[in-house]
C-alpha cells in the first residue's frame, strides 16, 4: 500500500511529466485522484488540528521540564530528578510508538509524544551536566542533542522533531565558538548552504518533499539572514575585528569547502539535469559564500565590500523569488519577498535617518513601504494564482 | 518494521548516552585524586541549565615574562599543598610536571594581555608595557550549579569574611571535575548567611 512519502514523490513527478508534455492535465488529475491517494495527500483538517494540539502539548510539557531543571530545586534529590527525566523519555517514546505503530494508528497524537521525548532527551543531557557541574561553556551537549534527534526525525517521519534537531545544530554553531564574537555568521552561511544542498537530495533522491521544504526554508533563511547582517557597515567592521581561533578557521573552512563542492556537484551533476531552476540556483549560490570567505582571510571591509554585499543580497532575494515562481512553491516566494522588504527597510533607515527631519523620514518611509508592499502583493497574488491554476 | 527497529535503536542509543554520561562522571568522582582549592565566586546564568556560581581561582590569571603564549594553547598548572591543606600554584608550563607531592591541572589560555604601567600624570599620562604578560586561564572547574536564591546569596557574601573552597578531583593527565563548593567549611547548599 502506498504511504504518504511515496505519494508526495508521485505528485511531484506527475507535475514534471505534465510540464514536459508526457501526460495531459486530465491524465495527471486522474492519476492523483485514484482511490486512497487523495486522503493521504490531503490531511483532513481534524487530523491536522489533533497534530497541532499534540505538538503544542509536547512543547509545553518539554518547556516545563527544562524550566524545572534550570530552577535546580535542591529539595529534590538528583537521583529523583534523573529518574523523572528517564521516565519522561521512555514514557513519551513508548506512548508515541504505540500510537504510531500500534493496531489503531493515531499518527497525529504520536507526533506530540515523539516531540516531547526528543525535548526530554535534551533535558536529560542538561540535567546530567548540571548535577555534575560541567563547565557552563560546555556546548557538546547541544551537539549530542542534535545527533540524537536527527535520526529520530527520519525514523518516525516527524517534521517537529526535524525542526528541533536542525534548530539545535544552528544553536550549536552559534555558541560553540563564542570566542570568535560575531564570526559565527560565517559558519551559519556555510551551514545554510549545506542545508539547501541537502534539500535537493531529499527532494530527488530520498523522495521526501516535506523534509526537503524544511531544509530549504531553514537553509535559505540562514543564508539570507547572514548576508543581510553583512550589509551593515558597523557589523561588517566588527566582524573583521573579531579574532578567529585556529580551530574556528579550520572548522569554517571545512564547512565552506563542503558547501562549495555540494553546490558545484549539484550544478553539473546529471541528477539535476531535469531541474534547470535548481541548477541556476546552486550556481548563483556559490557567490553567496564570498563575503564569509573574504572575512575569514582577514580582509578589511570597506565601501566596495558593502556595495558588493548589498548587491548580493538583492540578487539572493530576487533569485529566491524567481526560484519560487519556477518551482511553484509559495513558501520560497514569501521568504524572498520578506527579506527583500527587510533589505529595503534597513537601507532606508541607514541612509536617511540622519539626513531627513524625523517627520519627513517617517512619511517618506511609510509611503515607500506602502507602494512597495502594494506592488509586491499584486505580483505575489499573480504568481500564486498561476500555481493554483495549474494545480 | 524497518522504521520501528530503527526507532527502537535510536531510543536505546539516546538512553545509553545519558547513562554513559552519568556513569563516566561517577567514575571520575570516585577514581580521580581529590584536592581542595580556594575560590572567588561571581554569579551568572547558563542557557538551559539555570543559575550557577562562576568560580575563579588563584591560577585563573597567571603572570609571566614569556611573550610566547597564545590564546587557545593548553597549559598545565602545578599545584602543591600548603600547611592549611589547600592546594596552591607552584608553577605552570606547556607540559605536565609530574611530581609525587604535586598535581597537574589542565587548562586553556583564553586571553593573553600585555601588562602596562602608567607613566606621567594628568594630560601627559600614558601607558608603557612592562614586558610582562597576564594569561587568563579557563579550566573545567569554573561552574557550580545551584538554586537561584542560593546563587545570589553566595555571590553577595563579602569575600573577607566568608572563605570559600571547592573539593575537586584530578586525573593523572590534568583533567579535573568539580565535587562540592564550601562556604566557611559548610556545603554551599546547606549554608545560610
């Protein structure tokens, strides 16, 4: 019997066949409308609501557990605290397992329990670190959290667990090299690129579209955010002044090289031959690594650097918008538009805050945002209508 | 079935990691050599783990005439016991100097600052380097986790009237683990000012 993953893959393939003229729109609809397919492809609203409440419940209980640990009640012996955490982990996973793989399958509820189990696992690591007074700068625990939850996300096909796992990886990258100040942004840039490359592997090789969207969204968000930060004069100069330790440079270099290799491979490999939009994207993304590489080599940013990063940011936003249109994915379109608006807002503040009277500054700024927002909304609706018309 | 087996495998590994961390620390606390050090606390908070007392020691800042130290390098501090039973700095270097009557504590050079001296007065005042350097050392035994209320109380105790010390265990290779913080000889969790 087909599962949801296989059907997601089938839907993406049928859309490609239709684009290439192999099947007509009526045939494509007929394939996807076969008995049983529709239910798996379209989650009923009631199931979505159950899943949402279950995940929120898991999140609240997990947050309560972390707060309980951080309050460090000495009245409760350490053995009792450890027992509570272990019981929560085992209980949550066991309940999730029975709900998911048992005779009466309730995947929506199971998702909440798996999420709670993943949070409890992280809490357990931090509880052990607290009990035994590990150094407060010990960040390896966050890495253990990531390594334990990433395979779990695949085993139980859980997007919330994947979000948690990738979130811990991003947090570890930001905190592991605290001595390097803001240079972790360079690390985030490389990590963002790798996540975007991983999204393509999920889409085409693993046929896991839902995970592919998460990887791409997080990855492109990281790349855009770090490039946006590098467009600020103060931040760029501060990054140049931050001292990178040898360990950081080695780690960052390895990450950026891996990213570079991934992008070049995806740009030229036969895998992506049928996806010209992805090929163009990964070719352009090679440029996105440039600001970080320059900072790592000790380059002192000046006006040329700032102009370059602003142009690069504009190219990245436009590229993501066009890419979203090409692959008919609204999320990418919206992300590109949001960051484009953020770029315009930041440059407007930077350039006119000191030179215009305050009242004129806000009036012009407001008019500009209204006009830009109106124009972008018209374009966005036009593109989304095109996607939905074809679907 | 394959995914179910994978799930069970992952959960087992997660639990083994936690048990392993506990077991490893219990082994260290029982097998490594115990020593007592004098401390000076400060009071911040850690992400996910709550309030802790940041401990600094005599060896947290070391003075040297050698300008060859760099941030990120490993450093070994040799400690010898004084008449009161506290372990004090007896030397430091890039390698562990193993002696029967001393222990080696491994640390990392976090920062290197050249020492300066004020020259002149008022508007003519400037700073001249003395040729000596201060090494800021980071060790594994600088964070003691305690409840919020107690952390604040301990931090605000006047140093000259409330002597603090820690029991630490040290391995042969210089690694160390914190066991217990004392205020006037009383465990910090039981102490009330």
